[in-house]
C-alpha cells in the first residue's frame, strides 16, 4: 500500500497523474478529499476527461471515519 498527500496548484482540483491513471483503467486507488465540495468537483473533472468514474473510490475524511466506525462496531 502506498499513501501520498499532495498539494495542487489552485487551478487544479486533483493531480493530473490521478486523472491519467483513472483514464487508463486503474481501479485500486482510494482518493480521500477534505470535504464534499472538493470531492464533487474532482469527480466532475474526472468524468469530463474520462467519461466514467467509480464514486466508491472517492470519499471524504468524514465519510471514511463514519465507515470505519460502523466497521468496528
């Protein structure tokens, strides 16, 4: 497992390599966004460029914490 934290310039929502990987069919990535607004914007950006996006692979920190809390009950 590899984990990366990347800052992007203001004009980019997500790194360009991520869009390229998704466009090439990579489906083993879990992308965690700081909030729902950023997640939604990123998914729209990916959808425009690739034509498809697996929304289950894109989550927010809040959603991840809730999912983990449910799993550990």
